[in-house]
C-alpha cells in the first residue's frame, strides 16, 4: 500500500474542504471494507484519506414525519438490528441481512455500500473499469463473462452493480442527501447511478468533492414488500441475481408496483415491464410468473451468463410471491 495522508474531520464542511477536485486524489474512509482492498491491490492510489467516522450527524437511524432517515455512516448491521426498520421497512432489513458476513456488516456503512466499486474480476485485476484491451475491445465479451450483466449490457460497461441494499432502497423510492461546496442537494437514488461511458467516470453522479450525507426513505405503510436473492452458495457470497418489490394492493388487485433487480446490470435495474405485468392483477402464481417473464424479456446473453436470465426471472417471481404473503 502506498503512503497517504490521513485526516479525521469532525464536520461535513471540513470533509468538503479536504476532498480533491478529481477522482483518485482523495477518498472518503467510512467502514473501509472495500476501499482498503482497492488500495492494497494498487487499483486506487489516493494521496489523502478523509475519515468520516467522527462526524456525529452522519450517524443514527431516525423516524421522521415523512418516513425514515438513515445516516451515511450507519453500519449495515444497525439496519438489521433496528426494531423500527424491521417493523416498518422489512424489505430494507432483509436486504441488509443478506449482505456479506456478520463481521463485515459490523464494519461496512450504508453510504459505503451504496458507493462501492464493481466486483468485476477484470476491474479487480487491473484491467480498468470498462475492461478493454489496448485496441479498445472488451475483454468481457471476448472472455469469461459468467457473472456479468444481462440487462443494460449494450456496452461499454458490462459489470453488475454490487450493492444489494440499493435495489431495496430504490423500491422504497429513497432519496440521497448529498453535501458539497454549494451546500446540500437531494437526488432520487434511482437517478444517482449511471453506466459509465468512459473509464474516468464513476458509477454514480457524485462529484469528487461531494459526499453522501444521509438516505431519506418515505413511508411505505399500507404496502406489501419483499426481497429475494439467488446465490451460488448460502455462505458469504455475492448474489447472482436479486429482486426487491414494493406493492400497493387495493380491492385484491395490484394498484402500484415497484420492482427493482440487482446484480444483473451496471446499475440497480428497475423493471417497468414487470411492474406493468402486475398492475391491475390479483396477486397469484400466474401474475408472479408473468412479472418474472416480463422482467427479463429484454435480457441478453453475453455468451456464458445466460443462466442468469432464468435466475433473475425466478428472483422476481419469488419476491412477488413473498410480498403477497406479507402483511400490509
């Protein structure tokens, strides 16, 4: 690991003053579960780390008049253990519980999880974010793409977004409060992510001199929700596909549906096709199957990842069926 300057500010304003104007100069340290790996592998070489653990206003889970406030420095395990989150936002608690291992959940933070870098093995092996050879051809399309995207994979990005928490929060219509030199701004989490068009872009719209301060989640009272993921093994492993759903049912039929998939595209993938397949239908095995089919109707096999299409279809179907059984 290369030498770096370590700073530990106590206010958000101090953080902004310490951040650089370009990616790679400075990095924010929260839980460090991803950042330190990237530094050890020499994939990023920041000259300064800005530790945000001592900033009190970035901590805490609070019920608000409009819903829920989650500080960016809240540990993932805090979401799992929060009685309020489990009672009122079970889909978020379930997503948090499936993340990594207990040891990592006690270190990793909400903000860090939402901003973590891709787990693509080409990127992690030093081939860059878009994994291209010297002629600009994709190594993913030419090589081993077993775990790569099946949706939104027209290029040049083929990795899958690594956060399991983001799809659940997007299904709940969460917003991020972002703090920067011009003060605070809010952005819908769904609009926060993007598929990079070049290697010097990040996978989100955060600027190098900005930070995620908190997550704001509106109330989902009166809805049914569920989270379902498929892994290769039940022990600590990255999901192959997952789905988070939030459904509003009236008079026995779905009035509103939000279906978000994870680990299938370069961004958390909201499926309007699956949502349309559910609206106006009674929750049944047939409706759940129709939603699963619709969710992957535009999926594309890159050569070795075709099996993920079926896994994503099943994840959506089972999430819908679990939501049907959930209480309002």
